């Protein structure tokens, strides 16, 4: 906190600068800005960060907002692409567990547990999508995208401790519009086709249909694996049998996808608006772990296969399941091919009814997704490897009702309630050779279990009731105070069992014993904000915020025979956040310059982390005692009227995210001299001295300095044509990827450059664009795992660290894109 307070002098200087530069016409209202945009200057973006439409410069929240135009021009059609261009935000795609790790300001959630919700909530059209697999959804044809930083419990509910990514899809247009877009990405040899039809069916009913399909003939990563021989020992007969594991496809991920959305909007009168959105996603890749790269190993090569080098690069080493094993393995393809298959469906109905002084809004949603995969889960082309298959489903139904007053008096209110019911079902089958050099089989078992080392089955049923309210009090014309609170009551009923364990591993994995937990949580999350607008173009705010993330059950854990209290391996407590944020937002120089500054300090209690013990192939969930994220963020955008069509934008961010109190398990192979020297504590399955003190050490994916600088320019070039250029650079300081202080996971500082060039008609009827991303071809990762069955000697003087497997971001891509409108 002392560092934050010392930086208030900087905030005061910014206020003084704003006072000098601002003028009575420095910041117009939203309509005024829109009217003046044809003469240059800044474009305004309307956001719904507080469940009501406001200019991004008027909302007292640290928010990065992207308009539909920016999203289209930069091809920001996935959360990974958005993160790659946004400082302080990262997304790491994972094969198993939750499917991803999303991090804001150094606070995020482990990807290895499917039961841990993300600390960065994803909200689509006002509906919470909590699963990491949400990154597989088809985010296209958007109206806007908002990244809200810091706790956001009051308006967005549980599981928004670190922030929110709020996505709003496009609605029907008042006049008929047809858009067709085709694109081809050179590296992955991916073709993409998108079609949108939008317009009125009648005076009161509008429709919008959007469809996108794509197919890759190549890939982003090159698989250079060689065939390997997997030997299996039949425990029934003692027979040793060799099986050939062929390389997975050379070009990965070889993605195919089909996305669609239907929107109906009914406006029978000025007061009532009803919207129905139906959406679906189907996608498949030729490998669930296509972006997994072993980039740091103790000897420079894989511990499981010395022929596999460990180094940064867009190269993988993975083999399919032997075909004769795969033919009876549940959710494996007959030929043993690796894959990831994602299917989802959602329907959202929203009603907005405006009375004279009260607006009533209802949002009801049903969503389901199913994800199945076949994985080479050693990630290193080894005959001592691990293969697995999985099938997981998620279903949720929710309904929110809220009312917002707009009286002429000084006090207004917002009140609302939410009900949600969820169900997660998880099944997994694992085949592993481990360190023995051979896997086991049992010819007397059922055919689907013959080669299975152990099987998992788990389920969680959840129910949530929440009520929230806010009072908005305009103390004087320039000063407003708001205060609100959200109450959440939640139950989760869960079980985990390993229905089958090969008898040779019964001393490692416990068969047919249920771990059960019936959990109940209650939470109050208050917040208060003071907003001061002394003149047009200047806003100062100070906010105290709290948030709550659900406790729960780690469905993808392991019931280990080494654990003295297995239920503690599965259950975890709620994560909570509280702290302050101070911000200054200015619109200056006759709407030509936007300059914003923010300072923040938030404490996170019982931060939820998932630990994979690679030496014994076990998962354990922990609550880190406390962590703190504090820093300062500066952002600007300049659009001079003297050069119509030009804009320059940038940001500089300092963030320090560290554990304040965390006695944590040691990373695999951590030496006693590296801090792995604390006595046994808690649910440790190894004995000895396997714990470390991470107090004061950084959290995962938390670079101290990040920055961005970009420019866009568009100008007429005659013959009814226009020409546009854009370039964006993003800088990241060095950071560690491990949540357990593993220095071998460190990523060096880097600069990533994106650029685009486009030419089209002045009336926007057509456009041809060339879009390049990560043109510096920098390798970096935003998530990691220790290689299974690697690492040794944890807590001793001779420890050997496990292989570090990183979830790599995309390499350099170049896309040619054509858009036509009629």
C-alpha cells in the first residue's frame, strides 16, 4: 500500500495537467461526440460495465473497450487473440483440466483442475460462462468487447475476483445488410468463410443470422515425433507385448469449426424490447495438446526421451495411441488418432421494459457444452509415456431480474436477483507406463479396461441464489456516491470415484472408494465508489471493492493411496478479494486526446491453485493464504483533427502481484537449497520436507512491466477508394509461468508486433486486408505443467527438476481477408 500512496503525487500531477488542458468543449456527451466524428477526433465506445449503457470515459471502472470496428480490423475473434494484444491480460490454452488459464494483473486460475472456475469471468450478452473451455466458443460478429479489471462482484456476481471479459454480440440492424467475409491464413493454410444477414422482418421484428466456418490444411505447430514402441505387461499371463505408437499429424492443430448465431429482436413499442439469441459451436482439432512445448528440462532433453530436445519453438513431439489399444478404449478413435472435439449450444432471452422512471431487465439463459479428447499426455514422444481420453459435459440454466430507477431526484436505485443451477459430469481413462518402461494390461478385464491404468468418474451439481442492490446518490451536480452489496448463497454436491484401477496400481490409485462433499457457501460482497466530475472532460473516482469466487470440488483430481486425507485433495475454500482503486479519466484538446490513469491495490485471500505432483501423478488443490496485486496503469489515445483518420494509442502498466502468505508444495525436483526445506504440512503424500514458503514471491503470469503502442491511419486515395494502415506493438517484462515459484518456467521479456494494411471502397462496400500477428515470431507461454513422471529428489540436495511443458501462444501468422457488404 505504501507504494500506491507514494504514487498519488503522480495522480495529482495528472489532475493538474487535465485541469490545464480541458476546456468547456473538451468532452461532449455521447451524442455530441458521435456527431463530430466525421471531422476527426476520438471515437466513443459505449460500455455496460455497470449493467447500463455509459460512455467508456464516464464509467468509474478500469476498462479496456474494443469496438466492433476494432475487433474486425484486428481479427480479434478469439480470447487468445484479444489477450495477445492486451497488456496485463493473458490466456493459456490447455488440453485437460479446465481447458485454459485466464489471468489479469497477475491473478488467474490453474488450468489443471476442471473444478476450479476462472478468476477472470467471461460474460456473453449478460450471461456468465465460467468454464475455461469458453475459449473454444465462436466469438465473432460482435458489437463490442470489454475487459473490466479488478473485482467486479456487484454487477457480475461470483467468480469475478480478478476481472471480467464482457462480450456483446451484434443485434439486428434497422435496414437490411448482408456481409460476406473470406480469409486465408498462410502458415496454417486455414480458409475461413463468414456470412451475416441482418434486417427487419416487420416494423417491430428484426433478425440477424451469422455463420462462420473454417478448415485448416496445415497448422501452427510442427510435430516431429518418430514412431515409438510401447510395451505392455499382461498381469494375468505375464506376457510382454509391443505396440506401435505412430506420430500424430505433422501439422497441428488442423482445426475445423462451424459456428452459428440467430438473433431475433422484437420492439413492439418504445418501452419494450425482447431479444432472443441462439448460438452453437462445433470445433475439432487433430490433437488436444497441440500447443504443448517442452522448453526447459534438467539435461536439455526430455527426461522420458533423450532424443527430444527441450527448447523454445513452435515444435511438438507427440504420438497417437497404438491402434490395437485404442480400438476398445472409450472415447478413443479406432486408429488411435489424437483429437479434441468441442460442442456447445446456448439460448439467451432478454427483456427490457422501460417505465417512466424505472427500467426492468430480465436475462434468462440455458447453456451446455461437451468436450471430449484423446491426449498424448506425456507431450514428449516417449515409450514411457501417458495417454488418456476424456469426456466432460457442462449444463447451466440461469435467470436474472433487475430494476434500475432514473428519477429526477438525487437518489436512484438498482436492485436485482439471480438464480442458477449447474451440473458437471466428468469421465477420464488413463494409460501410463510411468518410469517402469512398460504399461500394464489385464486380459481378464472388460475390453474397455484392458489397457487402462485407472479410470475417473466425477460429478458436481450446483445451485446459486444471489441478491444485489446499489444506491446512487448525487451529492451535488459534480459529485456522486454509490454503494452496493451482493449476497450469494451457493451449494455444491459432488463425488469422485475411480471405478477401475489395474491391480498392479492398486497401491497407488484407490479403486471404487467414493470421495464425497456436500458444500455450502454464503458471502456478502460490498463495494462503494465516489465519482467527481468537476468539469466536462474530467472524471476522478475512488472505489472500494470486494469479490468472491466459489469454493468447490476438483473433479479431475486423483484419489491417491499416498494421501492421508483424500477429501482435502478435492475440496477447496472460496477465494475472496478486497481493495481500492483510484482513477482519473480525461478527454482533452477538443475531443482529440484521451488520457487515463489508475492506481490499485487488491488483496486476494485463499487464492485457489491446483498442484500437479508429477512424480506420483497426483493432483492436489490448495488455497494460498493471501496474495496482493497492486500497480499503476496509464493509457492514452490521440486522434488529431488536423490529420483526419489518424489515431495513436498506447499504455504503460506497472503491476506487482505476489503471494503474501503461502506455504506451498515444492515444484517437482526442487532442491532444499532452492527453498524446499519446510517440515511436512497438510495433505502431503510424500513425507520428508516437501514444502516451501512463497511469501513475497510472484504469482504466475505476472510481469511487472507491460506496455503497448499502436497507430491506425485511414485516408481516401481517389476513385472512391480508401487506404488504411495499422501497427501495434506489445511489450512484456520477464515473468514466471508457474504458480509454485518454479524459476525454470521463466519467460524472457519480449516485444510482439502486429500490423495490417487494407484497401476498400469509401462506402465500405468491399475491403481487402492483409493482417499480420506476432510478426516478431516470439515464443512465449501463458501456462505450464510439469511433465508427468519427470523430476526427482524433491526436497533433497540432489533434486532434479521436472521437464517444464509450456502452453505456447501462436507463432507468426499472416492472413489475407476480403469483406463485401451489400
